């Protein structure tokens, strides 16, 4: 169950909104090798699900959410719950993705075991912090911030009653322990299909990929660090903060692309020398793995999820959260590495991904966990 499942557009390009949606797609694709898999998700106009890329049944539920508009959350949750009541008796295990589908599972009370997959926890305690975080995520609306915060708490309470909860990093697990018994939780991580990422002529110095709807992504701090330098920078993403940030920093050495397709994003990664994440909060940080798979050198904030990705392979250059000078120094040092140093980093990055962050590895762990309760 996913609020907005990845789909192919009229040109056959995959449209993926974020790491959570990609996780649900890849898990469904991998688990379909040995299981009958069905997906419940939003109905998107002009979406297609070709059998070679979607080897499972996709059942769509009416919703006004599309690739460019947010959902009518509660109305869709009710519709999704209604659909699950019709189909729920067909399944051994039901996997709802954060947070609307978890609410739908709670409302439908299916007979099958429910295993929530929770990617992010937005400061659940104290209450005022949760409201503030959700206000940022809901476009600055206090009312929708309260609604989102209360929804999160309902979902976390329901998750605590489920036989198993999956999450993607040690940091997310630590946050979930405030709500869910530790013995019920398992960490699977996030992944990539390594052979789907290519390298091209590296003519972009720096790339960042992030949502512009939350201040903790620190896009403005990244811009402060590199503006008016010789570092050619591309920033991919969209959101309510983009117009203000682009007006302040755009038109010099920094280019803002807005939302791009998955195909274009991968092409930009293939052309980029360095990928940077200045975020203060992440559930996992799948963009870093995508950058490593594309042959990028990576600089990122020294936070738990980023350390979790690195696994001690020392392929990520870390800098302190909020320190624009340290960010600039990290990027500058990566840009002047010798060919031998870059080659060694790329070798270790491929080893890291192969061992931990390929979808086949993530899905195998997930399958074992699911079979333990089915």
C-alpha cells in the first residue's frame, strides 16, 4: 500500500516522487519473483504499468494526488481503507507505507498480518516539535501541521500493535523506539539497481537533490557555501521555498532545475563530479547511494543516517550540520583529488553498494522478516 506508487508516463519514463515510493516499487518488483504481489495506490491520470517493469497487479484507488499535486489525505485514507476491506482477505501480509496507508490499515482492520514500513519519523516528541515539523512539511499551514502531527501519532500507536515494523536506518529505529517495542522492529535499509546508473563526461562540479518544502534540507546554506565561486552547481528539486532561494542565489554559478524526471535526474548525476547533502534530518538519504552508484564523490552532513549508509567504508566526506565553510572545504577537497584517489573511492563505493545497498540484498532481508510472521 503506497500513497503514490511510481508509474511510467506517456513517454515510458519512470516517475518516482521520493525514496519511500521507490522503496515500495523495488520491494514489490523483487518480492514478485517468489510471491504473488498486489499494490494498492493512487489513481494517476495517464499512468501506465508495463508488465516488464511492474510484474505484479496494480489496483488504483481514486485520489486527487498526481505527480504535481498533494493528496486529499484523509479522504484518500478512507477510500484506501475501503479498498483494503474488499481485497484484504486475499493476502498473507500487508505492507503499508508511511503514513496515510498505515492509517488506512488501521481503519480497515484486515485479518492478514500488517507490517508497516516507516521511513521517517518527524520529531514525534515533544508535541510542539512534531507540530512545528509537520507545519513545515505542510506548506506552513498550522492547521495542517496539527493534522499531520496527530496522524503520525495514530500511525505510530497502531504500528506498536503490529507483529513487525520495518524501517530503513538505525536512526529511524532509535526514534521509533519511543513508540514501538524494540523487539518488533527490523532495519532493512534502502537500495538501488546498480546497473541502472551510468557515468558520463563529468562537466558539472556539484549537484544537490532535495525537496524545497522543509528548512532542515538546508539548501540555502549550501548556496551560501558555493555562490560566487567557480564551482558549477546544479540543484534539483521543487517546493514552496524554491522561489525565494532561487531569487536570491540563481543566475550566477548556481542553476535550479525544479522537478525533473527520474531519467533526467540520473543523467545529471552521471555528469556530476560531487554530490552534496546539507540536510540536518534524514530517514535514510537514498540520494547519496544514487550518487555513489553514478560515480559521484559525495560530501554530506555528519548525521546518523549518512553514517549508516557509509558503513565504515569511508566513501563519504562528512561535515558538520549548519557549517557552510566546512561544506565548502569538503567539496573543494573532493574536486582536487588525484585520479588515483578518485579511482580508489569509486572502487570502495561499488563494493559498499554491492554488499549492502542493492535491492536484491534489501529484498532478501525483507522477505526473511515477512516469512517469520506469515
